[in-house]
C-alpha cells in the first residue's frame, strides 16, 4: 500500500510518500513561524498550518511515484486550537504545548483536586474559550493539531488516543473524557473530538484533489517510537528535536503510576488498535535542539545548528565549562519551570569552542538524566537507545549521550522517523499491530552505533563529569521563583 504521510512538527510541516516497498521520500516541506512573547507565550498561526498542510499533501499526491492509497497524519501533541467547523477557520492562534500562560490556573485547579499540567491541553482550551464571544456554538470546535487538520481535510471531528491522553481531560483508562474535569474547566463535551484508535479506518478526506482514507492518526513521539522499530516491550528511543523526548515501550502493561512517576516520567499510550492499548513511559527535555539553535544564532552569526559540531571538536579537552540547557525550565526529572539556562566554569581562556562543547555535553547530560529517570520509574533497564531527529547527525553529541547514560546509542538511518512510523502503521492498519509485532520492525533501521566509554576527555572520567554536571544543574534551579513554585503530579 502506498501512503501519503503528513507530519506537523514544532517548526515545519512536511509531506512524504511511503511506497509499498517501504521506501520513504519527503516530497514537500515548509516552515511556519512561531510567535513567542516573554517567557510564557508560544503561539502558531493555525490557519496557516492548515493551509500549508493541504499544500504539501497536494504536492505529495502530484509527485508520488505510485498512486496513493491512504493517508497518515502525525502531529506535535497538546498544541491547542479553536475553530469554526462551518467555515474551516481557526478563531485564534494555536497555543503551543510549550506555552505556560495558564500555569496559575493549573495551580488553582490542583488545589481543587483536579491536577492538570500547563503542557496539557485542558487549560489551553479553557483560555481559548474565554476569548470567544458566547453565543451560537453549534459549529464551535476544540482540539489539538491532529483534530484540527483532520477536520480541515473533511475527515471529521476526531482525535486519536495518543493525542487525547495529552489533553488532561480523559479518564485514567482513556476510554472517554472525565466529566468532573470538563465541569471544573467549563468545557462542553460536544466541543471536543471523538477519541478514536490510532490505526484503522478512521474516515475519508473530502477536500483533497484525490480523497484518501485516513488509516493512521497518531502523536509524533509515538510515531517516532514505531518508526525506529521499537515495537516490543523494553525497547526505547530518543527524538532529538526542538525538545528531547525519551520513550520506552511497555507493551500492553501500563506503568504502575497513573500520571507521573516519582522520577518525573509520564505514563503514555503508545497506540490503540481496536480495543487494545499499548503503553509506555516518557521523559522530557524542554530545550534540546532549541538550545543548540540559540547558541548558533547568538555566537555563530546565525550559522546552521550543524556548525556547532566542528567547533566543539576543537575545544580544549580540559576546559571545565558546563552548560545547563534550561532555556524554558527543567523537565524530567526535576520539573522546575523556573530554572534557566546557565554557563558555569567560564574562565579568561574559555573561547567559543569550549562553550559549544559545553552545550553539546549539557544536552547529553540531560538525556542521560531522563534515561535514568525512565528506568527508575518503570524498573526496566534500557540497554540500547535508538535516536532520531536533526541533532542525531552529531557524532559528538551521540558519543557524549552514550557515555553519560551508560547505554548503547544507535542512530536511526531514518533521522525523520516520525513520518516512517506513521506511514508504516497505516500500511499495516488492517492487519493488526498487536497480532504480529515481529513482522514490522525494519532490520535496516540501525545506522552507526555508539558504545559507552569510561573516558570522554583527556582529563576527566565519567563520574567526575557527571558530578560536576549535577552541581551545576542544582545551581540553575529556581531562577524565576514564581515559576519554580509550580508543581504538578
């Protein structure tokens, strides 16, 4: 089956074609601007994203080497939209999953016994509703990007379970929305999308030149998990993108914790097929690629992020400089929204090369902390870690990550594994993902492998570097006390 895959990320929209042979090709990609205001507001133009999605899908249909038979959609999760379904028009900017403007409301809800995190959709929906005049709401709709795009393409008002789980509005078994939570936020159930499986016959588009059945609708991190071949329990991946997400597949057994584990990782559904739910645990770094992008735009005259690699290789091996990539706070395991990015150990002899190396090491230290947290929360040892994303091109970053986490790191040959995962799931949507789990992982996915080493510089061993990192991270916390005071379970 030939599949067109739409992938809506944090900074761009891309459409790819996945051939029957498993060959994937990105046909069209287009960046979209991100509006940021202060330390809390992150917004997107939802109408522009929808129009761009339609544009790149049409480009994929026009250039596909074989007739397309199905559509798969994967999107960033929790980014929230409000729209008029009769006009297919968003009524306000989309609020990003990174947006923290509703943190105070989350605190108030928590005090009422309704724990909701600001990176979930619930309070974003409430905020969007507050900006709309009360009146005829027959055509008013709320949803995350997957729901907005599916509705825009004419499929219907749906969301899959991996996206719905990030709303903060579902029952613990994810079977439906929680009426208590809806009442606490003043959200009417009829405004929200129907929760569907991730794979199967989910509907048919009505606004494409060649309308297609939608066979896969799934969150980006779950798509990446399967795109890197992590179909079985105990397999893990890290996506090194704007942020970094580490996901561990737990098969059909949910984690022992209902929301967040003691070490700061979250319970997530990995997929739903018919009535069967797959489960996993996820840890988060808020600023990964964005920290590298910031460094390059600030110190390297807007050079591309790849420029940091050669520069870091030229750094003095005993520079002692440490960078904590907390530009938007710390997530797993600390969850300190008031922490801020900080350099430590800067001396008169410190140059831009040493700062570059510190940035790469800081991201790697953070990933290692997340791996440890996920292991501790699930009591499952991670022995190897598949990695994808643009940052995964950096040998130095992957070498540091392997050394600090003491885990074998395997670079995916498909660095944009999200599209591959969604497309592959669509191809097998009618066969049963759980029935034949060993038939899907591609044996050609693994590229170069990085083995843990006890020494990464000429002057410091791993234990010493990790201890220095832990002290630096502690000092980076609580830079904005009001945000650091925010705690969510």
